[in-house]
C-alpha cells in the first residue's frame, strides 16, 4: 500500500516537472522570438525609419496594398500618423511571428 502511494506521488511529481519544462520551453521560444524581432526591428528602422507609407509596407511584407489595409484593419500590423502611415516595428513583429526559429521566406 505504501509503495503504491509512493509511486503515485512520484508520478505526480514527474507530471508536474514535465508541465514546468514545457512552460519553460515556451518561454524560451518567446524570448528568442522577441530577440529576433528586436534585431529585425532595428534593421528595418535603420533602413526605412519609424513609419512608412502603405506602398512601402506592402513591399516590406511582400503583399499588396489591399492586404496592408486588411492587416491594419484586423490588427496584424499597426497604423501611425492618424492612419496615414504604418508602424515599422509592428511590421517586424508580425514578420517574426510568421517565421519562428529564424526561418526565412523563400525568395
């Protein structure tokens, strides 16, 4: 009886440790994604500035202007300057979310 109780406690402890490991792996992945995003942000800002017009945003994202308008409307990227321009940092964050683990888009 006591051995069964000890086995159950051990199993519960193992399950708890597995949950914690998964949580830590997720946090590490998010931190890595954030680091990549920040590097990409700085690269894009150095190249284009803090804000770009929708045509340039479309070029950066590899989509049409119509898609940029849709992305602004649903919050995937953020507008700036009363909606006349697009926040470059939000473009970088969006791209980082779309390409986890440093995978690049095919040319």
